[in-house]
């Protein structure tokens, strides 16, 4: 930094706001006024000006850092009493701190003790006598602890303005590194010594850490006995909004190798997905572009491979958060999940991006079902089935005993006893009857049974058809169901997915790793564990695969490659990060000088709709189902009862056949033995006509 004393910069003294002029530079054709550096004998009402300054800044607590000279101590004590009286009238707490030549001494507190609030946060005003020998040491310590920000209102006020030179304060400011863009720092100079009018100047810097100049702007003026008059329409936001092509330090996350700073802008500005760059990184870069264009600055980016991390032994912070925490950057082109542990390390200036992750897959008959339970009995409730069975039983009784009653009345012989069972089965199957009974009562009963079964059959078939056409197929709807299903789960190749599987701190992450990530996969037919969206979409279209990703990244590819009916078959499940904070924060380093300025700009951009437009560009929603009704094939599990009934019937028929076969074989055996015996008896009688026949073995 240049150690040469700065010259007096020209400042307009008229009501219009003059453009900020650097403290350390002066046009060649202008020279400092002689009257500004001469010693005058005009008295300066220091106490009156201090009272008006405290009223202007609405201070609740004031700290006066000054040194008491050996001569005139009684006069200074009287001034302090007057100051205490005026401060008590307006409820302001005033604290006098003596900074002698030996500051900081054993009996003198340091600035951390003085400026750290012990009460609820209030407006704190600090007045420093820059002619004290220890003033430079105080300003250096204030710069080290970043106390020269908009939380404190600073005033550099000499004890006797008539004997002070403007060059003194300018030399001191040039060596102060803590002056920031958001500094509330006021200096004064004579405007008219004869009328004792004072000019007030607002001091700021675009970045002393970037070796930039210090600027001052006319803030207002003061006349003895009156209040301080700021310039009409003065706004520190408008005065400081132009950075004049200042180059800020930036950091972002690009998970790719060998990416240099000159590639960052080109990669982040590419439309659509880019390898190694997430959707929310591009969105926050777009917001940063709005800030860059409005405030007229440039950015030199420093790419990192990840967001967070630590070395195990030393605890050294890695990734983007480590760069931001160490104040090695001015802006960060990414979003961060703002947990409570990160609030002491980061400043958040904007919240808008909803971080929504989930599993996306295509429903197929082998992983979904249209109803709960067995589909064969689903069209009718249990009460309907019970009524149907009872009606069939009643019909069988009527058809069995009605013909017998008619026969007793002399209307004719009854039909065979097994005819009624065949008639009931024929009516249920809508096949009619084999023989029409000659009894009118039986024919009426059969007709009523046939019509009733016809109505029930139409209800059953219409319910099945409407269910196949209208009811959506139900697939896995929760993370445990996804883990238990036959879906092959893959994840997008991003840093937070790899850390999630490695640390396994999220709910269900351990089960997902053990059951879905560890099993070996075939590279030819299966999707790898970590993949990209373009490679995963063909597998998703084929079915049997699920991709865990930020949903807005996969929606455009699905809309381009899926048909209208296939889009209707897409299903999503809440992701593993659904239990965390969902809205991401646009962050800056803690106590950054640009926080308030950028926050105001983004708030105005949000009010005018710019943020909403950028959000719609980068936040793609799920494609709308515009296809026709899809007929899903019926699975075996849904009609298993029908096949069970068929199997039981076939098995029962087989058993009956075997029983009948056994009885038939036994009857044939007995009949054969009886025929053989008759033949033997006949032949015995032919050869021995006078002898009695031998005893029959059948009687034995």
C-alpha cells in the first residue's frame, strides 16, 4: 500500500450529491486551499455538534475515545458534564474512554471490551479524537476485529477543529485497512469558518483488502444551534452501488478435474445440465450475474470439487465452506443448506431455491398393483359375495325339492336328482340349461336365477373393465418400499451423494447402501450406481430402475424422451434429503462488507420479478400427463383366487376319478373271480355227475 500522504480531494459543497472522490487521489490542476491548512482562532462548539450527531444517528449508546491534555482539564470536565446532561435528556448512555499515549495499557480496556455489547443489540456510536497519540493504534485494532461496519456509527472528531488540518485525518484514513463498503464513518471539515459552518463527509471503500482507494462523499452540513442537515435524497446505497469494474474473488463448486478459473464463467453459463455442475449452482450463478451487472464488477472464480469437508487430525476445513470461512473469497456462486451450525460462519443474503430430491421411476406391472388384495374378488364386497352364495344355495334347494312336490301332486314323475345341480351351474355360467323341465314352477325358478346371474355378471365385468381403464397402478410410495422393491437404484454422480453413502448419517441411508448399493451389477444390462441423467433416462424408460437425484435436473430429459403415455407412468418418491432443510441460502463470508448491499439489490430484483423469472428458467417442473387412459395388464397375483378354484376343482376331479377307478377295478376283480368259479363248478359237474360239488371259496 502506498504510504505517501494523500491530498485533499475536492468535494462539492452544494446540495446535489457529488460523485465519490478517492481520498488518496487529487486532480493535477487543483491545489489544496490555503485556508484549509492554516490555524484559525474561530471557536468550534464541539459539545453542540456531538449532541446533534447523536440525534442524527439515533444512538442509544455512545463511546467517546479521547485523551485529556494536561492543561485545560477543568474545561474538559465541564464539557463532559454538559455532554452527560444532554445525553440524559434523550436517554443515551455516554461512556468516556481515555486513550493516552500508552494505549493499550494495563488500566486501559481494549476495543473488544469497549465495543462488545453487554446489553440487547442497540445503536452504538463511536467518537474518536484522531489527534490523540493512540488514535492510530485504536483504528488498527478496530480494523483487526472488523468493528468498522454498519453496526457502529463512527465519527472522527478532533478536540479543536480550528487547530486541526484536513491532511491529518486523510493521512490516518489512508493507513486504515478496516474501512469497508458498509462502513458508517463520518469526518468533518470547515465549510465556512466565519459562520462556523461544518461539512460532513461519508467515508467508504470498495475493498481495502483488494488494495482499493478510499472514497468520501458530501453527506451534509451543520450550523451552530441547528440540527445537522443531510443532503436531500442522500442514499448511501446509490452512492456506493457502482463498483467501477472492481474484480471480486469468487468461489463455486464444479466436480470436474482440471477446471481453471477462466473456464468457470463459460461452464456455469451453459444452458441445461453440465457435467459436474448441479442445477442450484447454476441458479445462484444467475443471481450473481444480476449482482455483477447491476453493481458493475467482475469476478475471478476459484473452483472447488466439493462443498464441505474436514481433515481428520487437524480439523482443517475443506471445500467451498472452508474457503468462505477463511474469508478467502468475496462471493460464492452456489446454494448452501443453512443449518444452525453454519450460521456463525456464514452470512445469508437470499433464500429462494427449494432443494427437492427424490426417486423417479416408471411404473410397470411387475413392481405395481392396481388394488389391494385379490383382484378376482375386488369388484364385489364381502356382503355381496355372501348374498350371492346364499342365493345360489336357496336356488339349489328350490330346484331340488320343487319337482318332488309337484310329483306328489300327481303332475308327473320327478326329474333325475342330479339335474338341479347342473341347472344352477349352467345359470351361473350364462349357458342356459340342458333340459327344460316340464314343470312350470321349475322353469320359472330357473328363469329368475338366470336373470339374476345375468345382472350380477354385467356388474362384475363392467367394474373390472372400468378399473383397468381408470385406476392408476400403485407402486412404491415411500423410501422403505423402494428399498424392498425389485427396482435397481442409482444416484446422480454428485459430491453430496457420495458423501451420503460414505457417512450414512441420513435416515434409511444405511439400508439403501446395504441392499441397493453393495450388490454387484452387470455393466452391460444394468445402470451403474453413480451415473448422469442422460445415461439414466433410457434405463428409466425401459423400467425396473429408479434414479435418486434433484428432480428438476431429470424432468427436462424425461419430457424430451418419454411419450405422452409414458409420462403418465412416471412415479416419484420423496428423497433421502427430504428430512433436511429444503430452502437453500445464497451465502457470503461472515460479516462481509457486501452483505447489506447485495441483500438490498436481490430484494429489489425479487420485487420486480427478475428472481422469479430466473427461478422458472432453472426450476423445471414435472411434465404433465396428457396421454390417454392406459390399460395395465392383470397380474397373476390379482386373479390367483380363480386359478386356485380351478386347481382345487381339477385336483378334486382327479381324486374322484382315482376313487371311481379303484372301485371299478375291485368290482371287475370280484366279477372275474365269480365267473372263473362258475366255470370250474360247471366243468366238475360234467366229469363227476354223481358226486356233490366242492364248497365255494366265496362262502368261505
